[in-house]
């Protein structure tokens, strides 16, 4: 009789996160920050001495969302910061490859995100308006990363990600790739600060 395949990953915290049935109790911020700081956006095909990590991308998306939606609630801000958090387990698969893989990847990603949301006291499924907010900010971030880090021509990036909104210099400053340790600590610190804020 064939042995059942292992479907959990052991984290540095000692947690074992089951990919098919993830528990919020097995989610730890330190694991998320550690993993996302070491996952490269664009499969590492970016300019600079360091990778542009998913941790740094998440902070960029949060800054854009904050600019586009002044007065965002604490819960919305936290959900934006966590929008790519499943990638600490399953990596950042580029969109063309996601299209090839199909629904299996999406199902695993959705299950992980729901467990992560519940761990942080958020609804498992974000509201439609929040999803739109995240998508808009994520596409803006992708445009900036594509044109300033990944070698896309502006016209090509507009075709894939839409026309960018004018954004302040503080947002553009987040495009300089950071060392892993810096990305890890800045992401962890931001999530902790937002988590500790009042939810009112």
C-alpha cells in the first residue's frame, strides 16, 4: 500500500502547516515575514543588488492603497499587507504559470489566505470592496515594478497592468530593493504596528 504523501511544511517556528487543511493556529507572523522576505518577485528577474521581495512588494501595495483610499480602516490595511502572505508557503508563482496550472493552485492559495486571515482576526473571505481595493493597488505596484525593475517598456506595462495613477515620492522610494533582513524586519514591524492599532 502506497504511503500517503506529506502535505505539510515545517516552519522555522516549529509549526507544521498543512497545505490541504491549514489551521490558523499554525500561522505565525515570524514565519510569514521570514518567508516573504526571501521570495523574489518576478522570479528574481529584477535589477539591483538584492531581490525585490514579496515582503517589500506587500509594503509597496499597502502604501499605494493608503494613498488611493485615505482613511483605510485597520482591518483593510492589515488585509492589504497580508494579500500575498500565502506565498511564504507556496512561493510567488508568476501569472503566466498560474494560468497554466489552473484551479489547483488557486484553491490552495485561497485556503492558506483564509487561515492567515483568521489567525489575525480578519474575516476568512474579504468583502468585494476590499478585494477591489487590493487589486487596484496591486496592479499599480506591478506597473511600477515592471517598468522600474523588471525591464518592461511603459506601453507594454500599460497593456498588462493598466495606466498608473500619480503617486507620491514616498511610494516610489519603496522600489529600491532592500537586503533580506531589512525587508523581513520592516514587514514584520508594519504588520505588528497595524495589528496593535485600534480596529475602530
